[in-house]
C-alpha cells in the first residue's frame, strides 16, 4: 500500500463513521507520508496512543473493504506493534513530534528527526531490514555519532554494542563518511 492514498482513504472512512483519531506513526509509513521514500509499506505502526477499540475495529473494516476492491491490506495494518519503543526513546520525545498528516478527522505526527533516526537505526541493527530507509534519511556523520551511545544500550546482549558500532560504521561508509 502507498501510505498517502491509504491514509487519506482511511480518513474518509473514519469521517463516515463519526470517529476521530490523533496518533504518532513511525516506520516506513511515516517516511512515505513525509515524502522521504516512495515505496509501498505493509502497515502503519502507531507508537501512541493505544488504539481505542472503535479505531482498531474501523481499521479492520477498512482493510476488508479495501480487499473487496482488490487492494491487499492486512487486517492489522493500523497497529500498535512498536508501542514499547516509547518506553526506551530518549526523554522528552513526545514534545519533539512533528505533524505529518492532517485529514478531516485523522491527525498523524511522527518523531522528531533525532528520535526518528534512532528508531530506524535501532530497527536496522535489530532486524537488518531497514537499510534503504536509513539511507533515505541521509544521516550526517555527526547524527550517527550522536545516536551511538543510545543505540549501544538498547540490548543487554554483550555482543550488541560491537554489532551496533559495526552496523553504523558500515552505514557511514555507504553514506560516504566514516566514524
């Protein structure tokens, strides 16, 4: 699914149901809404708040309606999967969010750049699948260096810090700057 057309259609769906929602979205869908990437994404990861039952139900009904017209959309496309990330992001992150979509009844914000970059670098180190997204963000050498101390303590495995440093060093080389 392409983030903008999907979320615009979901906004209309919520309007028709008389529902409103405001939340913080992260991941590839946020990058798509910001125009940083142009690729389809699988889902909208809502960091906060917890989805109210009416919104979760509306999202599932929307997914079914989309599938009925040939759009491949998972039932849980609008989800709180990354909610635990909010507990480990740097202090004050909610005050640094930025609005990226404002529909008639749906408002979405995302993390400020330093926090968003940390979340994507953590995903890269943890899953190894976010390299194109991190490259699209084009972090500077200074931004990468600023993220390292936070990244290194996000996993208790004794090998994690070295893995983080190697991953970030590889990224820095790909971006044309070293650490």
